[in-house]
């Protein structure tokens, strides 16, 4: 295993929020990541993190800050919290179809 693979996926710090464990995941600016969201109509994006935890690419816009994920992609708005350094539980609603709601798991990996 390469030393690069042994490094944490993102800077992290565990904190308690309303009784639920939230990993305070922060993206490293300039690092390339992949974010895959489970479920029908969702998918996978690859992006270079920008300063301040910003996600900006042709397929999506959003942020990862303090363990919270906010994302607009796949015609949906996602919001949730990281429960580990690489996984977040998110809820979503459709942008053009607000009745399109549900929950999913978002998996973050460093490329």
C-alpha cells in the first residue's frame, strides 16, 4: 500500500451534534475527490476541491464544511452529515420536482 493511500481521506475531527456522531470532514483545497451518491437517479462526480471546501464542477456545486455536505447535482439538492471520514447520510429533494424526495448514502474518496 502506498503511503499516499494511508493518509486520511480528508481532515477530520469527531464531534457530537444533537446526540448523533458527526465527523467534521473538511476537503483539502486542490485535492481531487470522487463523490458517489447511492440510489436511482443519483450518480458519481469527480472534482478538485477548492478553498473553503467548495465543490465546483460541470456536474455539481456544493460544499463540505464541518462534516456537513450541501450539494446540488443530478437535478436534486442534497443535505446531510458525514458519519465517518468517507460516508455521509443525505436527504434530497428534486429541483424541478419537489415531490422527488428521499435519502441516500454519499461516499467520498480521494483520487
